C-alpha cells in the first residue's frame, strides 16, 4: 500500500463529548476524517489530518479540510492503555498531488 489517499468525509467533534472521549475534550474541536485509499477507494481508514507526524490532533483547522484533499499516512508514537499498545494512522496533506 502506498499510504496515499483522498479525504472521503470529515467531521469536527465539539465539547461536550461522550464520557469515553473525556480525555480528548481539552483538544476539541479537532478533525476526524475518513480517507479512501488510492489503491482501492472502497478501502477506507479513519484518522485525523495533522500538520506533522508528531503534531496534535487539533493542529489543522477542520474548516480548511475539503472532501477530495490528497493526503498520505504518517504514524505517531504508540498509545498505551489497559489493552496494550496501539498505533493509529494519521494523515498529512500531500503537497505532491
């Protein structure tokens, strides 16, 4: 997989958030996107558009994100919880598109 795709959908969560998302409330509003992969548009991944791999989930203003924007995947440090370590896909705008 190339790790490249296009924004298929975008939403902006605002507080108050559900209790399970309480830790993210201080970062809201932030963007959540669904990305269709270049290799197969029926394959879609959820994540956030960020300014850089180590940037916060609120580092890009959701109002600047448009359906069809080209992006590529980046990965930040794994998140540890009671179930182990998880690495989430994050997306940065693809300037080469």
